[in-house]
């Protein structure tokens, strides 16, 4: 199983912790190394990593890590890194021709979530999003988290501004190449985000969900979330 990691953005809200978000150290190692390790523990054996802002710096650091840890990494540069995250994902199309996991460089997940996503049967088309239906747990910023309305295992709508929702987007997807078709379609309509592509897939009836149950996850995108993640990791809860 391959995993695509989006690590192209500027990460300005975490700037107090370091100049380049993927390399911000949490509990002794870079944030992106934590994401990679957890994906490997979930069954991933190869990575495609999208860089952008200070991309050469990130690539050099990752090559050093990969050499030490025996990780297979393909680097892809997104020159339009200041656009929404779907643009980064579409850059990876030439490197992914089968099912793959998609996640973000700042989403720290229980490795069991990666295992659950990787175990989705290969015959399913479309894209499956890992969702957290425990919307009262409040580990993540409710004003920033992406909200999902799902019914009968499928996504009806997704977006940060939804008022009618029953789950949160955890930031991990099990994709087929149809993700790239949806990205092209949504970007042609002026919507550059991954959520835009997922809404397109929902209209095509090819957007599914998998509930992560009680497994924990956190989007480490600001100092408050960083402190929460560090505390949960120290307690062995994440």
C-alpha cells in the first residue's frame, strides 16, 4: 500500500514551533516522521510526499530520514503550494495508478486507523474517508475541523461551514484513481480543495465513509493542538 502525504503548505499557525511545519519536532522527532511511522505501522510500505513551501529543505530532511529508516519515498513538488490542498494531491497523479492512502503531514492518527483504511477491499471504487462520529469529543478545534454529513455509509456533503453534520473529517482517505478525476472536475469548477473533490464524488455516488470508532486522532495545526497532541502521546493515548 502506498500513502500520499500532503506537506506543501506554509503552516503559518504553527510558526512559533518552527519555520517549516512538517519538520516541527514533537516528542523528539519531526511531525512528518511521526505521520510516516504511524502509517508504516498501519501497513504502508511506500510514500509519495508533496512538497511546496521550502520544498528543497523538506526534501533534504526527508531523504536523510528515509536513508536511516529504510523508507521508500517519492518526492513531488507543487509550485502552486499556496492554493488549496487538492492542487497538491492532483500533482501526484503520474505516480499513483492503484489504490492508495491519502493523509496530511500534520494529522497524527492512531495507527489502527491506518490499518482499518488500508484493509478496505480493493474492489471498491471511489474514495472512502475516515470519519469521527463522536462530534462531542472536542479534541479538535470545532471552528476549524471539516464537517461531514453522511448517511448509510456514504457522504452527502462535506465542508467546514456545514450546519447539518454528524461526523468530522479525520484527514485520512483510502483512494482509487477516481480521486484524480474528481479533483480535475472540481478544480475546473473553481474549487481547489480535497473537500471540493469529495463533494463531486458524493454527487457521483462514489464517496464513502469508514467510522474510526474510539480511535484517537488530532490535527496538529496550531500551538493549542500541538500541546494536546504532545500530552496525549506522552500518556500513551495517541
